[in-house]
C-alpha cells in the first residue's frame, strides 16, 4: 500500500510538472499572489500581506496614498477614517489612507504622500498593503495587477522592469514609483542592502489583486537556469546556502543574455 501511494505521488508530481511547463510555454496568466498572508509568516525575509480592505467607489481618476505614523495602534485607530487602514510594519504603527491629495490626518506624523494613483473613475476599489523584505538578488515573479501598485522605500534598492520596455531603479529618497494597472512587472532587489518597502496594490474589488504572468517560452533551454534562480529565491532560501559554483554559472548566463541596459539596471552594476 505504501509503495502504491508513493507511485501515485510520483505520477501526480510528474503531471503537475508537465502542466506547469505547458502553461509557461503558452504564456498563461495565472491568478494568485506572490506574497503570503501575515498569518503564515515564519521569517522576516519575503513578502507579507498586512491587510486587504475595501475603500469603496472612487469618483475621480486620480487618488493618493497617505502614510502617517503613530506612537500606538490605539492612537492610529482613533484617527482612522472610512478609507483608512492601520498596520504595523518595520517597527512602526501606520495609518494608510486613500484620499484626495489635500487630505491630512488629525494627529499623525506625516511620513509620505504617494500619487497620483491612476484608477478607473466610478469603480469600487480595495487596498492591499504588504511588507516586502528582500535580500540582494531576490526577485518577485513577473506579474500584473487590477489597479496601480506603488511602494514606500524603507531601505535598499529596487530594479523595476515593465512590459512597456521601461526599466528603472529606486531607493530611499527617490521619487515614488507607481505602476499603472495592466502593465506586467518584474522586481529585483539590487545593491548591497536588504530591499525593504511597504507596498500598496489599489485593486478593483471585483478582481484579484495580482495575476502571475508565466513567461512565454522562446524554445531556448538556457532559460532554465534563470527560472531555477528565480524559484530558489522566491522559495525563501538563504542565498549563502546555495552552491556558489552553480550560482556563478547562472549569473554568467544572465549577464550574457540580457540587453546592456537591462544588465546595468537589474545586475546592479555597469557591465
């Protein structure tokens, strides 16, 4: 009986592997989220969903994300309005509010105001907030959202690649990055410090916040090392525990198969 179960498990695993390979080859978009619920958190490193709350119908095509810090959660809750969410992240209590540009909290310490966030006027939206803590070299899988994504940088550097062909880096103190709805995006933590940020996805309430984009295969088997590298990092593995010789081969492949501008951005240094 045990042997029979083991064989079935092997067959199922092979079937799932074949299915995933086919999906990747077809460029299938898979609903889901690369981040995990806060209740599943077992370590600092990773992407963790802090909250996902409805903010209601947004009448105007532009809205802003206001970040205010408070000494206690009770104080933040007392200031919270109908479009506000209180979270704790990176050692602070935050009141996150989706409102017009001129909105101000009554008692909070204003940290940042990010926007405008482009939305579809008249649609109902929800705000999903996340804490992202990546070690240098970690990536987020290619994905898109049913609304704009933005983040407030707490530490480190980010390289962003989007499906419109643009690439840019961002770090603490830089102008905020806003990615509009529908653009596929890929993130890489670059530099020498951990990339730490508080993230918002202001998504349409009737749609999933995130859809994973499986890269369309070009038929080149050399894509496997990049996928293996991405998979190991997204699994939360410690980069120091990976085989250094194997990693060196993967890095060399990435260096030689990216356009020069992409090497500079996502490799974290000029080539």
